[in-house]
C-alpha cells in the first residue's frame, strides 16, 4: 500500500541535534521545492564573508554589489539562487509573498527597480535531496520542521535564527537543544 506524499515546500528544517560535525549543524533550511523527485532548499543562517560584487562579475547597482552572500548549501557552490519578498515573473513561489529565482539578469533588474519593503537575499550553492532521502532523514530525527514566515526567511540576525526558533517552540526538548553547547565535549 502506497503512503501519501506530503510536500514540505515552504517549511523550515532545523538541525534536530543529530547533525553534529556536518555542514548542516545548527542550520535552518527553507524548503523551496519538494516533490516525489526530491527536494531543494536554501540554508538561511550561513552568511559567507563575501559580497555579491566580489563573487559575480557583472554590471550591477551598488546596493546589490554590497549585499552579503549566504551559503545555500554544499551542492554546486557556484549555483546562484535568490529569495525575494515579492515573487515576480520567471520565479517560482516558495510560499505566499516569497519567490525563488536563479537568473542573474532578473536579480539585477530587481535591484535596479526595488519596491518599497522589498527584501532580497542571495545564495551560492544549495541543499538538495534525492527522492525519499529527506523523508528518511526526517524519520531518523535529523530535522525538526517549523512553519516558514517572511520574518524568519529575512531575519536580520541569522546567526541567532536556529536558537530563536527552537526557543519559540513549546516542547521542552527543543529548548534544551537550543541551550546546549555547540561542542558537547566542551560542556
């Protein structure tokens, strides 16, 4: 008997404490696409030291050139993705009011004609899962799911995002996890 598929698109995945030593330790991943063929996500809380203008050679507005680049995941470090607070033409909708794009030309156009309140975040690389892989990781307790919101996706203090989300949950074990030292041996 086949089980029903439940897409996690528009949800956040948080390290559930079982990813110590991996790229995903203490990460918050926005699932941008998820179907029976696999999943695509972007890590929201891994800011790189680089700026868009240092990594991409193109004529672009200074506001875009000076924007930080986030490490979307360990897959294809040169792959460009961006999230914006309003979805536009040629982009896919992640959830209400958040669009995903991959085109450098569209990214430059967006930064040349920003709208009031528009938020934009640029990523290098992505997080990807083969068919069934994410579901298996969830069964093993590697991830905690949490509803995404525009405030969490564009959170200003990304280094505190994982902990803040865990502390907002009612279950005591997540509060305990949020306060645990990053290296348990240092406890």
